[in-house]
């Protein structure tokens, strides 16, 4: 084995319903002038609270900007040309994945201090060191990896608890996927310390969702910021961020993906997926098939029950995909890059068998009710 030579920067974060009072102690050493950049709805939800807490510090907000519409290199460049950006000592990024990914790509590249204020819990952008870049037409371009995540994330659970429920709902599917994809992809590999940590941490992307997912979803529907909601937010935003840092070595995300994501990406060739469904929602469906292909029947049962209880998809009908479209996907999935590194070759026959078993499970469910 080769000796390991690498640096790693872990996410720093505060979490709670009263944690914006940490803004002063954390950010004041980076300068004075703050530019706030975020999504439109995110700023509407969080800006007043940020401004109120910043008022109690030595910091000064010099501007508030809407980041744009999507995380593209053109959006990043437009923000970079703003005089206010050049004057700012630091940037506060406010929003969901696309807004945070945009400010990360802008500031980490320029080595300007950047802080994240996530307002929804659909992904781990606030705690990880990659931005997902899109083309101008809205299609996926590529992941852009950085040497570090933001300087610190302020995860306000009160604001997140009051966000539209579908984001956390979909985030749950993408989060438990991390555990199954990491453990299956890494099976039988001799892992160095770095990747081993990622695989070990990934179990925390599963356990809290099994334990608290259902109650958290119920509480979140009512806008309540409870212990269960907090545990699920931690899993989606923090644990997944840490796991994905450790699972990406030398910019090769071999252990960061797997069959559930291959299913998702194969399905994205049908516009209905982007139009009517969320990434994590469809990935959560893909996990069901991945577990059946992997013959993890007990785990399948747990995730099936979780999906059923919170309304995540369990059938093709749930994601508006026809049998004929699925048959086309079955042809493409075995060749997809997400399963290029997998402990076995995924075949069409395996996918057909898994889909048959899933159908049977769903019809048994209907008979029982
Ligand atoms: Zn994903």
C-alpha cells in the first residue's frame, strides 16, 4: 500500500434554534464587512434574523444580493464582478443547495471567508467541500471539488423546521442512500484510514432516519422544531457532509455513489423526473432496488416501511414512470458510472428480479390494507 499524503478540512458548524448568537464570536476575526448572498425565498426566511444578530456584533452588513437562479459558472462570475463583493471581508451564503454551492464556488476559489446559513435541509452543501455545477440550460454539468468546506455553518433548526416540508422529505432519501451506497461500494476493498472513516461515519446517515424519520416528518409538517427534527437535520446536513468528504479521495467519488444514484440518473432522461420529483425522492426509490439487488431483505423492509410511512416513493407509478420507460432504463443502468466501482456487476436480470420483488411487496401491502 502507498503511504498516505493528504490534507483534510472538516466542517465547523453550530446547530440549534438560538445559534445566530455565535455569529460574532465565530466571524469577527475574519474582518468587518459582510456581504449576504442568498436565494430569494431563503433571504425572506432568514435575513431579518441574521441582521438582528449581526446588529449585536462588530460586523457590518454592506449588502444583500440574490445569488441568481442556478449554480453555474456564469452566475459565479457575475457575482465576482460586483464591487460590493470586492469590498466585503466575508460572505454569508443563505439558502438551499444551489445558493450555497454558488457562494462556495465563488469564495473558496478566491480564498475569501465564507459562512453558510442553510434554510432548508435537503442536502449537505453547508458542510461539504463540493459544489454541484449546472449548465446554463439547467442540466447537470459536473461536481466541482474544493480543498475545504465553508469556514462555519450556522444551522438554525427553527428556520429549517418552518421551510416547505418536501425538502427535508427528499433529503431523507438522499441521506440513507449514502450509507447503503458507501457500504456496498466499499465491500471487499482494503480501505485506507481516510475512506474507512467515511464508510464508518455513513452509518449515521441511516440510523437517525430509521429512529426519528417518521416523527420528524410529522413534526416538520406542523413547523415544529423538535428533537426528532433536529436529529434528522443533523443527519442530512452534517453527517452526510462529513461522510462525503471522507468518501471522495483524489476527486474520485467511487464510494459516494452506487446503484440508487445510477437508477436516479437513468430516470432523469424522462423530463417528468426533473419537473415533478426531487433528487432525494427518486434516489430513495432507487435504494429499494439497490437493497433487493444486494439481497439485504431486512434492510429493504426497514426502508420500505419508512418510505411508506412518510410518502416517499415505493413504485414506478409514484414517480410517474411507465413500465416501458423502466425497461429502457434497465438497459442503461448496468453501464452507468455510479456503479463502475461496485462489488459485482449489476445485470439486467438482477434489476428485473428486484423490480418483480418490489411489485410483490407493494401488492401485498395493498392486500393487507
Ligand atoms: Zn444524491
